[in-house]
C-alpha cells in the first residue's frame, strides 16, 4: 500500500512549503496503521521510499497476523475526533504527564515535538511577524486589489496594481508565481485592447521559463496556452497549434487555470470549422473549471452558446440564456458582459429567423449601456466587440449606420492582428521592427499589411494611416 500526496490538493499560493498537506497525509497514514492494527495485522512502514519522487510519502507492507491490543482499538475509535485545523483553546491547563506522553508519541514516529508555553508562543509569533517581508505582503495585497478592480471592470486600475504585484514577485525571487501572474497580466492587457503588449509579456516570460527548465514547466505550459489563444484571435492557427502542442497534457497545471488548455483547443477547433469538436472540448473544460480568485469574465457556457449560435442551434443557445438568467433589460455589469454580448448574438440570429422588432430594439439599448460602461472604464477590447455587435443589430433593424459606423464596420472587417499591424504602421518602425515588436516573421507582417491595404481601400502605408485616423481606428 502506497501513500502519495495529490497535486490537486496542494495550495501553492497559501502554503508553498506544503507542510500542512504533508501533515494531513501523515495523519491519514496513522489512521491506516491504527485500522490495520485493530484488525490484528502487522505493518512495516518505509517513509519517502523513492528519493526521485517527493510525492511518494510512504509504502506500507502488511505482514502476518498479530494479537489485537486494546490500545489499537482505542486509537481506532478516536479517528473521527482527530483533525489538523485550529481548535479553540481550553482554559484548563493540559496535564504535564499528558504533554510528555504526546511528545514521546511523536518521537516514536521519528518526529520532534517542541512544547511551547503561552509566552513562548507569543514571542514566536512576534518574531515570525517581524521576519515577514513587508514588500511581499504588499505584493499579495496588490494582487488581490488587482483582482477586485478587474471584477468591477476597472481594467486600468487592475493593470496598475497587478503590474506592481508582478514586479513584487520578481523582486522577491518568486519566479514560478511571477510567471503564472504574467498570464493574468496579459489577460488584463487584452481587456484593455492591447494584444501586442499581452503577447510581448507572455513571449518574454516564456523565454525565461524555457531557459529555467523543468522546475517551471507548468508555468511555461500556461504561457503557451495564453499565446495560443492570442494566435487564434490573430488567425495564426498553425502558431496556436504549435503552442498547444508544447503545453503537453502532463504539463498542464492542476490549478484554477487547468481548464484553459481545453478552452484554447476548443477555440482552435472552432476556428478550423470543427464546431462539434469545439463543443466537446468546451464540455471538458467546463468539467475541469474550478472557481478561484480570477474573475470569470469569459464563461465557458457562453463560449459554447456562441458555437451553437453559429451552428444554427438556436434552441440550445436559448436554453443557455434561460439557465444563465441573462436578459436584454439587465443593467451593464462587467462580470456579465460576455454573457450579454453572447445574448445579443442570439437575438440577432433569432431575429433573422423570425423578426421581432421590439426584442431587437431592446438588444440595441443593452449594447448602448454596455458601450457606455466599457468606454468609462477604458476597456478598449470590449468597446471594439460592442461596436461590432452594434453594426449587426442596426443592420438587423434595417437602420442607417451611426455617424461613427464606418469605424465599427472597419473594425469588424479587420482581424485583431491586422489592427495591431495598422497601429504600428502609424509609427517610425520599419517592417522588420514591427515583426519583432509583434513576435512574428517579417513575411507575416507583409501579409497582414496587404490585407489592411485591401480592406481600407488604399495602396500605401501613409494612406492606410490617414484612412484609419479618419475612421477612428487609431
């Protein structure tokens, strides 16, 4: 019989040394030994039998029958009373003989138990508090404040505080958490409408992770997954597949973000035209998803509904909307924004199949509320998608475009990567320098540039910049 510590039960952020996890496993081992002893079985325990695998905590070999002792039965009966969490202190002092007995029991298991008097406990706590690095504490709080700001839609505030948190992790030498936090920071830059900055951060972090090697392979896998999603958005499907292949299944982190590999794989399948495969992968992602500190700004169920809408499976998408409780009369809230934009897609598709003027008018009003909130919070990424949806809704209504509509229509025709290239065309950078800025080849930049020229109806860089400024694209 072998005892292993389970990776998914380890809380790396709150208990990086894993001492409490090991302690809990030790208690489980002791319960097993008590149970076997009360059943009259002799046991031999080998602790840490495999030096190459620190997760393998013990091997128990069960031998011949032995007489059942009363003490073994008594220990078994106390199993349900034992736990490792903090218990309330009693005002009655513990008898000295009992304390010595507890210390002796610990010693018999190869452990040392040091008994502290109340004053010694206070002194130890005070010393530990002084030993804590104040900068590290500020880093933790900056991270939490960043999450809080993100959840309310304040992307600018979240970027400021979370950038401080990542810098604090770097200064403290906490390399693994720094790499993991970089993925979160890149998500914030995407929300701010800066995919170029998000890609730069992830690419630089990935280069550092690959140089560091296997100790950070799971953080590297998370970076590969983040970059794959950016490649899908930029229509670089080969690049996305390469990143997902590099994030091998064994390397996917057993953390809050372990589901993202399946989400990215599903998005890639969808981009390749395999809608059914995309739905299956999103179902797997949903099974793996666990709520955590990260705001769930892109619910998996809403992604799946978008695939259904594109497939024409409108009844399934309508069921999603009812179960999710989203309606066109809702107030604009950032944590529901992705749901609301998905709902608008559904309403447009339903209107095309069976016109309903009142419903599509409510959809237009919802988009107006979403746009106002997104512009007020500086979420450029959200603004772009909302304007694209406004174009579709007004076309469904048979209305003439807004005065600003050319920019929305242009934004809809240009891919995310083409918009990145267009923005950098309005600079002093040469073609090769733009390629290095976006971490792509020069030939890829040339291809995107040609697409930009064609879609804007121009033939040179200067004209493209002027047309983009005219329509508010840059």
